C-alpha cells in the first residue's frame, strides 16, 4: 500500500508532507518540530497551545502564537494560575487568540495543576518518565504510517487529567509528544529525521 512519503521542496531538501509550502509552517518544521524539549515551562506552553488547537489546524495556532504569549503572560504557570474572571473576559475580548471560554479556563486550571506537580517533581520529569527519559525513534516512511495516538500518549494523558490538566486526550498528547521531540516522527526521507535523531542522542534531561 502506497502513501505520502517525504517530498522535495524548492530548496532541494526532502521534508515531511504536512507543512506544505507555507513559509511559517516550513520554518516550524525545520527548526522546532521534533526537537527534544526538556524545559518545563516550554513543555507547558506547548501542551496548552495543543489544547487550543483541538478542532483546528496547527498553522492557525502558529499564526496566533505571539498573541497567545502576550495574553497568557508568556505562559508562566505561576502567573496564569492567578488569573481571575477579569482575565478570562480580557482574553475572550482578544481577537489575536482563540476565544473559547472552555479552553481559556482550562489553561488556568492546567497552570494550577502544573504548580501542584512541580511541588513533587519537575514537570519535564513528570512527562519524560513515561519514556524513561529517552526519545522514541520511529522510522516511518510515509505520512499514513504515523499513528495519531499510542499506549504512551494514552497513559500520559490519563496522568495529566488525573493531575488536573484539561484538553489532554491521547491524540492531543501524541501531537504534543511529536512536536516536543519525545518521539521522532519525521519521515525517514525527511532531512530532519537524522538531525533530530542526533539531537536526541546528544540531549540530556534538565530537571
């Protein structure tokens, strides 16, 4: 059965098919997606943004990311945890973000859950322990081979939900894992597959 393999771009490099030709999407694919992330705050930001993505295309979030960062105090969990109804109304009036009350209130709840987890262990460790601190190196040739969820994303999502996080179903969590390099899901024909594999090999978790 055939599928969509890596495609050659105008610069001669072969890439995963999903960024298409959008310059912002291509830059994200080439520099961020799949890079192992061990910074707790950065992981929190990405998880919250993935929650806002639910039902939307990721490029929509990318185009609004700066506005999200401005509205959500640069995704500092300590600041978001103190948000009040006034902040919810402020964000609902902000055309630069996704104005969804449930997702906004969920981000506040998740920030409080993050702080509770951080009293016990670094948030990065809370996530990476599901993979024993090591990147899962996949070797998919076509886009159709890449799963939308795995047993690990199911388990991680359940633990996040039990801790108080919202919008953390297994599909959202797996997309998060791919983006933050907990798994390397660049296609084997993509120039970033080997680069991210090297980054994963050389990286060391930071508590």
